[in-house]
C-alpha cells in the first residue's frame, strides 16, 4: 500500500489534539487533587503540620531553697549533666548503649537501672537518663561523637545538692527520683516535668511548698526534635524558699559532742518551739540518694550495725528512765500525794505489801533520808517508787500526757513515732492483763513499758522550762513569700492548735521542781554536777539511764560489739539559762552507760554554745 | 518564504520583535518554547533554594546544570532532523549496548547500577540517553511504513521498546523504564494505531493483573504492592514520605505560607524536599495558586510542543516531536501524582525544578530536537 501523507497528517493532527485534550483533563485532575488537599482538607493538614513542629513542653519550676536561721544554705540546686537516650530516635538501643559504653564508663547496674526507668516512662519520646554526673571530659567526648549517636543527648538538669552533707541528713531528708507510687499521689500536671520529689524530712513535708508550679511552653522543633524557638510561654512559679529554726553551728557542735557515738540530740527554743538542732548519729550523705544511690553503697548503709539510715531523734523510742522524774514529782506535789516536807528513808530498795519482790535503787545502800528535792537532785529511785505507788497509774499517765509524752506534737514533722505512754486501757488492750501496782513503780522511774523519742523528751523539757507553757516544736521558722500575689500555696501542718498549757494548783511548785533540776547541775550531790561546773550561767537538767532491750539488733553476731550494745543508754534532759530559758535539750547516747557521764556533757557543750552565743573555742593546751 | 511562514505562526503583535525573532530563528531556536523554559528554570531555582534549606551551593550547581543544558539544547537545535532520522537506528543500537554494559560494568549507589564510566568520556546514564533514542527509533521504524501501522509493525515497535525497558528495570530503575516505555508507546499512539488495538491491549493487561495476583505473586510481593499503593499503612517507613508531603501540600492552603516559610520543608519533616518531593515545597509555600501557575506553565510548554509536532513536515518529525512532548508531561503527571498521594512512589523528578543533573540535560536535549524539527523546514511547494 502506498503512503498517504495527507491522511497521515490528518490522523496525527487529530491524535495530537486528542492528546492535548487528555492532558488538559489530567492537569485539571491533578489540580483538583491538590485543591482537595489544600482547600477541603486544609484544616486537617494544618493541624498535622502544627502537630509536627509544635510541642507542648513542661517548664519545671526551680525547687525552693532551704536556709538555716542565719540564712546559711542547707539545700540548693546545682546543674549536673547526664547522658540520656530517646528510645524512639535510636535505631538500635542495645548498640547505642554499647557505643556510649565505649565513650564513657558504664556499669551493669547503670544499664539495668536505665532499662527499668525506660519501662516506667510516662510518655513516648521522653528521654531516659543512662548515666548522670558526667565529668567535663565525658561531656566533651560525647559531644564529639554526637552525630553518630542518634537519640543520644547530654542534658543539663538542676539537681538538689546538700552542701553540708551528713550533718543535716536526718533533719532535711532528701529528694530522689519520683517512683510510680509517688506519681499516683501528686498532681500529674504539676509534676509533668519534674523528676525529683522529697522523700524524707523537710524535703518531704514541705514538698508542695518547695516544688512550685509547673509552667508550659510551646516550642517549635525540627524533624529531629531539636528545639528551634519558643512560640508561647507560661512561666513556671518557682518553689518557695524556707528558713528553718535550725542553727548549723549548734547542729555541728551537737554532732561533734556526740563524738561518733550512736544517739540523738534535739534542741528546742522554749519560747517558740523552734527546733535549733536535730541530730541523729551516725548519719549518711543525702547527696548519694538524689540521682540514685548505687546498690553497693546502699547495702552498706542498710546493713550497717549502726543503722545510719535510722532517724533516732524522731523514730528512736527509748525508755526515758529518770528523765521523767521532774514531771512525776510535779504530779506528786500537784495532786497532794507528797508535799515539800515529805521524807522517806532510803535503804536501797522498796517493797510493796504482800509482794516478795525488791524494787532496787540504783544506789546499792540507798540515799538515806530524802525529800522530793533531794530525790530529783540525786535521782533517788526509792522515793519515786513510793510516790508512784501513791499516785497510781492514772495520775502519772495524765500528767505525762500533758507534757506531750505518748503523742506526736510537732507542727511540721511527719515521720516521728509516738512513743508509748502506758495506762490501764493500753495494758488491757496490748497485753490482755490488768495493771499491777508493780507496773506503776517501774513507770515512776521511767522504766517498764514506757517509751519516748528524743523529740518528745526535748518537747517535754521545753514545756518544763516554760513552766507549763506550750509551744509546738517546729522546724520551719519562715516560708518566704512567693514571687507574685497569685502564687498561693497551702502550707502543710500536722496541727492547727496548741495544746493546753500545764496548769497547776500552786505555781510555786514550778520553782521547787525546776529548782531541784538546777540542783542536778549545780548542787553538791547533783547527778550532773560535773557538767554544771564552772558555768557562768545557771542551768537545769535531769539525767537518766535506760536499760537496753535493744532498738534493733544486727543479724551478724559479734560478741564484742554485742557486749558493747548491751550497755545502758545514757539520757539527759535540761535547759538553760535557768532564769530565762533559751534552749531546752534532750540527749541520748546509745549504750553510753550513765546519763551523767555520757549524755550531760553533750548538753553542756550545746548550752555553752547557745547561751554564750558561740564563743571562740579556747586554745587547748 | 520560510520567514514569512514563521511570522504567520506568531500570534498578533509579533512584528515589533521581528528582528530579534529573526536572530533566534537563525540560531534555530523557538522563542515561545525558549521563554517558557527560561521562566520554568527560574521558578525551579527559586523553589530549589527553599527546598534545599537555603543552600546556595545547591542553587549554584543547579544553575550551572541549566547553563550546560541550554547549551546542549542549542547544539541539538542546530542539527537537521534528517540527521537524527538517519542516525536513529545506530543511536538506538549504541544505547542498547550501553545498557547491557551498565549491567556488566556499571557503577551506582544505593543498590542500583545506572552509570557508565567509559575512558575519555564523562560518566553518564545510558538509560537517560534511551529516553531520546527509543522514540527516535520507533519513529524511524514507522515513518517509512504505511500509517496507521499494521499489527505486525505495532508488534515490531513493542519489541523495540521492550528490550531497553527490561534492561532498565534490571538496574533497577522503575521510574526511567516507565518513561522510556511511555515515549515509545506515544509514538505508536500518534502514528494512528487503531482504537481497537489499544482497547485490546488494555483488555489483555487488565485481565493479566488479577491472574498474576491470584496465581503468580507470593504473599510478600503482594504486601509490597499493597504498601506501594497505600503507604499510610506504614507511617514510619515508606508511608512517612507521603504523609509528610500530603501534610506539606495541604497545610499550604490557597495562598501558601510564604517563600522560605514552609514549616514542613524548612524543619526537615519533608524528605527529599529538593529532589523528587520539591512540588510539596512549592505547594506549601505558594499554595494552590502557586501550583496552578506552575501547572499552567507545564501545559503551555506541552501545547507549544504539540503545536510544533503538528506543524512538522514529515511523519518522523511529527511522531518524534509529539512523543517527546507527551513524555515530558508524563514526568509532571507521575511526579505530582506521586507527591500528592495519587500514585505509588516512583522516582520521577519534577521536570526542570527537581535538583539533579541528568534529567535536566536529557529534557533540554529533547527540546533541542523539537526546535530543530521546527526550524529546519525545507521549502516545499504545496
């Protein structure tokens, strides 16, 4: 067949026009598609695009600082650097950890803890710390390798720091990483960016005050999660600063005076109830707990026979021994069971009618003829056996209760134990037995069932020093105002009221009882006269000795250590100056032996420091 | 007379430019196509600056490629269409050999062998060369025969297309093989292949797909095809690109977020934002208006190309010019269709806008051939 150029051209032209037509339809179709995306679904894709680039972040408030009464910093916030991983951005977690391990040293425990934290993450894309407290060298090395480690970041974080370490641990407590249980308790919004929470002590009690209010910011990030700019911000409200009643100098003097022995010291300002010192020895470094203590250190602390983690000042419950004699004596006078003329002849023991048993005085052959004044000064047990028998348990329970024994009285301490103030009801409930007269005799000298914490003893001493006037013990002196008027925070408290003052029929009885306590320090036969010697001011006190039943015994058997641990606990309570008390103190030295030799000298050092306003220590020759 | 005929082609008011057009004509350049291509190149550079994250280096490199590509276009425009015609079978054969050589000694990246490095020659992609050689060959094969082509000639052309397409698929380079196949098939369609044949082919292919699906393909292959067509199934893997590009386009709205203000592209959420997905940058920053204007530019270029084809003097020039023009639009269709989520993700660049050298040079060479067809006309008496 012959070619037909005209027809070819016609066919071609037709097809080309048809093609152009198709192209116009296709172009219109594509534009329709684009129009659909850009006009119809515009809102949807705008939302997606904004979700991509904008992220709501929590702005963690800075935790409030804690000061002592002289504005010495007790707890502040310091930046530490930690390496952390965002799991979603890491291509291979195990490999990334191995790569980091090649740059900075990682222990198996750190890796284990990292995985545990990873499991407990609150939301995806949250970075989880792998190792904290990086050194400058480690930070530099990580920064160099950062481009080959996707998902790995070095993060700076403000972390609690306790500049005075051990000496404040039992009083301040510490913060640590929030655990799941705590998360359920707190407001999840306010803690959305917070990693730490108060675990113990002041840090725990004033958690809400110290924490502050979380802020929020909307940031623009790129696809790799890097923050490019802040679009919108609602600043956080920093936590309030707190000023405590504690005086770090006094605290340190108390610790030094304990000289490494186990025990506790609580010092209170009677006029305010302010706790000037709260010492429990041995102690521990709270800084170890902030970012997470390693297993080895924790085991060492936990398993130590000296139980350094145990707060003896608040939780140690000891038989108060003779330290309660001034209160029992007051009860005797006030109820009229004895008067100032009542005298007994002490031959070293006491016996109830129809009872074979001998109740012995600590002094084998007795104190001779003594009245109440002498009985307190010399700590005569026999006089108190007799008086306790006459008073009866109900009277003793009532008067001891009015001094706060057997109850928790502090305003801002939540971890203290309540001790044990026995009575008829208690004994029937706890032991299923009736109260025997012999129980009263033991109670009269602070032995038997009765238990008290050092905090309770110090509180009772402050009430004595106030001649019955009550001030609840408190750690915080002042909570500083917030940055703005709308920064309202509820200040937690254990008690809103003040206990009733101890009122007695004849107020002069105070002079008599407190006078006898002065004689303990300054009298010829005062049990603590050694500690009252050469003082430029007058003080009052009472020694005590508690038989050991053991607070907690270690599991390991160590004959020598155990023998030492079976010695009596030494106790002392007292206040100074006698005329206008500025400080009331309770001291306990575990297994220290006698109160006069072991505990009273500790109190004397504290009195000297406080009453004489921290004199320069004399050069020892 | 040629001059007069040329002037007649121009729309009204062209007389003012007569001298300049005369110069362009002597250079064998078509002023309408030239201006449209220059505008498109400039638009491309602007969008590229944004899509590459304000990289001056990228823009400079791309501009250099444009200069090279325009030079290539001018050179190609100087040759007489008869030269192309005479050389068509040899160029095709040469390309076929080069494609075989690529499979044997080729180099490449990301698991695909596409490049050929011959001593004394710059490194090049034979598959790009085939985008020109295949339509030339098909047009050459058909131009001497009776048109519309008979069935056996249609089969002959299909065999000619099949060989390079298979070789390119083996590289593997699905996008380019698609374009090569299209360029050949367009020649057939423009040659006047009967509607019955077209329907028949479509029916055969349509019937083969379900059979393949039911009896031949394995489960994992089916899965791959499914994700190819429905990328949202895998939002962090292959679906990521499409989700992000749709988000970029959609969030642009009617007027866009403004040049360099697109958050999807500037904050690196949009992958390949300077290469295959650059239309999403344009759509995000200039909105629907921007996309519509760009589409208009493409349609005008295609219209001019088809006009040149219709006006060509012989069937070889007609078929070649028409095929090259339509292939150019396939780029546009596949790319925009892919980025807007209508078509599966196939690596086809947006012509003269996407960053990347080889396709620009090939495209401009094709426009050079178009201009050559348009400006070398023999004076024939009607």
